[in-house]
């Protein structure tokens, strides 16, 4: 959402593996007033469901689940 706030002409296409996280992302976009500039598709970031040259830029938030799993693993010991 921060990118959309800063770049008035930007359009966001999100690719998320989790349907639940897509619901959260859509809710956030609506709350920020960006539901017309943000869309989401279910997909695997390692096998993006888009053709080459589909976007001007790609931004990744990183593997949150992996980070959370590592923290839980560390806390278990």
C-alpha cells in the first residue's frame, strides 16, 4: 500500500500462495482506498503465473512463513 500511496500512477498486482492472505490484502487495499488499483492472484512466487515483460517492476516482501517457522523452531529449543 505504501507504494500506491507514493506513486499515484502505480497499479499493483499481487501474487500470493495463500488464499487467506489474499483476503487480508484485499481488505487492506479497500481500507486504503486502493481497491481499484490493486489486484491479487493466487500463485507460487517461484513459478509466477505471468508472461515475461508483464511488469515494470517487481517487489518482494520475503518469506514470512519461513521466518516465523525459524523463530518457532528456535523457541522450541
